[in-house]
């Protein structure tokens, strides 16, 4: 009898689901996009029902494409952007829009927590510092600013938890998403620190029970079955963070494996078993062998987001050209950028369009274009945006290497931005490492399908993904370009230090 698995990934710009068989072949897939709401500077929201509708509709279409009997689907798993803060009431209805990972509204709460608990104590418990990025800060903001909604809240859910809740009727979470609450989740013991939760004035019963990423948390309900096309009673596995799911799909499951997801955000992870953690990075429980493994992440706020910003605001000409030639708009943008030499003829972009996470953790930082002249063209700006996104990641890579972290080469790249050969080469040149790309990368949804497969016994363990890996393109660094980028990196770092205080002053003017 055949066995099939379903994986869904809820991203910042859209949701994709796949149906996968036991050999790793994708039999059906579908993607649905949705907007990002930015009602105020530093705010970033989405309607939780967008996540559920997108998961339900993409699963239904993927099953239809696969032309299989849904009763042979052995398990479902969902990953998502993380963290996010969604309050649900006792009827499991959302009380507000989700404020997501790039939302920076909790600056005051973050400052209060730093005084109350402190980064050192937070790191000792959770392997993470305190910042508006983390879900505990977001929940504190809700209590302080919308106390009535907070009182009504039954549980807090993440962007992965919410559709899983709609599938099962259970408001729970997984270890990797729980890791991104920071201060109140003991990352080694894999449990909530109720003493810390109560110390900071929150209610422990509002925090969802946390499970191993591949633990079965429930079954598809009759209502969810009708909505998704799944079979009633299909096991639902806890799930994980989107980056973890992408790492699983790319084979990053062993100690030292090194992978970069070039999505809306830049997320570069190193997998490790030893509970030795690096401060100012993001640390989460890895979804593969989540009882014992960790992922240390470099997580920049804006990576692919910078080129999407260009496309949406300045890319009318590229869109028209793409339509005329029957090409993707990003292909046109890449053709413009690749005409420009490394360094963009002195044009440098600080890609902090929504603040920055690792390693500077500056919620006030914003985007900046430096060195602009009348000689610079659209292509210069596009290449500078791409280089700026990689400069931010290189800042993290240098920090990780200086701390002695083990990384197995080559660096495996995947997700949206990795489709660009130019962008991949910029990573190779700047990092001075061998970069390999999987053109047929199955991505985070397939990683979720693997998690579901392990959780339901379809697969014995995660090593099955190693058999499926097919690397299509390799990039090796150019010494001259690397040297140039290192000189540019010095200017990049100096620029930030020069304007750091000005960012704060600018933020005060907007209050």
C-alpha cells in the first residue's frame, strides 16, 4: 500500500504545500501569496486566517495534483515564519493580527525585560538574548497595550501553531518554535520556566504545551478534512520553524552542517549536538532529532525582502519587460545587476529596512544608500541591494567563525534568492567559501513532509534525505573580488557605527 506525506510552509510572503511519496518525489505542490501589513513604522502584521486559508487551499490543490487517495496520506506537518504572536480565545478564534518576526513594536517591553532579567540570564536559560523579535516580548506588548485582549486570550500561538491548531483543534507548539520565546524557555531541558513567566507578570497557562518537532500532536478533524481534502484522522505532527524545515530538506542534519536559506530574511544555520551556544546569534532546537540537536542561526531581517521591495516600488519597467519577454521579473532584475562589477562602483546599501537582528540587534536601524552619484544606474542599485544583504550575513559569518564554531563546507544554499546565480556567486566571493546549490531543492515544505514521515514511522530516521540530495551548481570564490569585498565590508561596518545614534534620534522624531 502506498504512503504519502504532506508538508506545508507558511512564509512571510506566501504559503507552499507539497505532497511527497516515500522516495522523496514531489507529486503535487501549490503556492498562495498574501500581503504584509505595515500600519506603522516598525510594525509588521498578518491576518492569522490568511495562514490557515493558504495552508488549507494549497494542501487541497496539492492533493488534487497528486491524484492520490487522501486516505493513503500518513502524516502532515507545518512549519512557518517565526516567531509570531497570535492570541486565540477559548473557541480557538484569533483575537488580533499576528505580529511577526520583523515587527519591532516591543522596544519598551524589551528594555524593561533587559532590566528585569537581563541578557546574560536570558542567554543562560534560553541561549537567546532579549529583543522585540522574540515571542515573549510580543506577548508582553499585548498585555501592556491591549490588556482586554490579553485577558481574553486562552493561548498564544505562532504562525505554524495556528494552522496546526485548525487541523487538530489543539493549541500546542513544538520545541523549535518554543525556542523563539527566548527568556522563558529552557532550551536544554525543553520546558517552560514557569518561575520566569510569573516573575515577568505573564500567565503560564497561556503558554502552549511544547512537543518534539516530530511528535504526533493530534489528528485531522472532520471540519479540517472537509476544508483541506485530507482524510479525517490523518496524523498531524508538531512541526517546526521554516528555516529548520529548509535545512532538513537540504540535508543539514549532522553536527557542523552549514546551510543558508536565502528567503525574505537571510537565515544561515549551523547544526550541532553539543549544547554550547554563541551569544548574539539565534539558537533553536533543530527539527531533526529535536530531543538532542540544535541550530545556531544567523538571522538577518531583510534578504530577499530588499529585492521584493525594489520590485514592488520601483520595478515597473522590469515588470513590463518581463511580461513582454515572457520571463520572471527577477530574471530581468538579475540581468541588470550582473552588468555591474563587484562593489557596485562605490554604492553601498545598509539593508536594515525593518531593523536588524543578528549580530547587532538594533530595532532602530533602517535602510541606507551610501555613495550615490549621477553615474549610478538602476543596475547599480539592484546589485548594491544584493551585496548589502550578503554583507549583513557576512557580518554574522565572521562572528561565528571568530567564536570557533565548526562549519562543514560546502555552504549549501537554497530558497528564493538562491535561484540567482549572481547572488550565489556574491555569497561565495564575499565569504570566500565553496557554495553549492540544489536547483531542484524541495525546500521547507518537503522538509516538513520528512518530519511528518519520521514522526509517523514512514521513515526510520532523517538520514533518508541524504539519499535524495542533488547539487546542480557550484560556485568558488574569486580572490580579487573577495579582497574588494573585504575592503567594502570595513566601510559597511564603519557606516553603521557612524549612524547608529542617528537611527535612535530619527526614531524619536517619529514618535
